[in-house]
C-alpha cells in the first residue's frame, strides 16, 4: 500500500471517529447538563455559543500550527483538553461548566489545525490546489458520515433507555 493511500486512510478513519465522537458526546452532554438541573434553553444556548467560538478560533489556532509549530499546537490542545474535561466533571456551577465546555472546544481547534496541516504536509498537497480541495472535501464527507453514524448510535441508546 502506498504512503499516500495509508495516510489518507488514517485521516479518513480519524474523521469518521471524530464525527461519531462529536455526535455521541453532544447528545450525552445535553442529558448530563439537564440531569444537573440546568434548563434546556441555557444548555442549548451554551452549545450554540460554543460552536460560534469554535468557528472563530479555527483561524488563529490554525495559524499557530502553520507558522509556529504543529507539536506546540497539539501540546496546547492536550493541555486545554485536560483542564476542560476535569472542569466538566468537577464543577456543578453552570458558568464554570460553560467555561470548561468552551475551553474544550478551543482545545479542539488547536488539534484540528495541526492535524490538517500535518496531512497537507505529509501528502505534499500545499501547491496542488485540486488535490487539496478533493482531500478536504472527502475529510468533510467522512466526518459528517461519522456524525450520522454517531447519531444513530445515540438514537439506539436513547431508545433502549426509554424502553427500560
């Protein structure tokens, strides 16, 4: 198997798993936050604001991976993830949970920027725009496919929960 085929297979597999993870974590986080006694409007507003913040942070964190260091970007990501996950399960106050949740999304942007840059570098697609567009489109397709699979998994989990 060629290097580029292996690299793309790994990247597409990661995108499917990210999509599955995002769907499952999002649905279970909603249930978790509601079980802590927070109202639906507050939690869904947090998720919406968090998505906007994640979108806004994609650009500067990608620049850090491009211009500074992919390794540094991943280290920052893992450090912020650790703090975020610790906070989500430690705190009972909504605002502290919200900060932890948003911090986790910012950590995610550090990771995705470094991953995309690594893939582009490894395949040597930086100067070949048509291959780059195809690669990004396929990654997006695989992530959304994973999101659909994750949604179906959550549907089964919720259905089993309601039947019990």
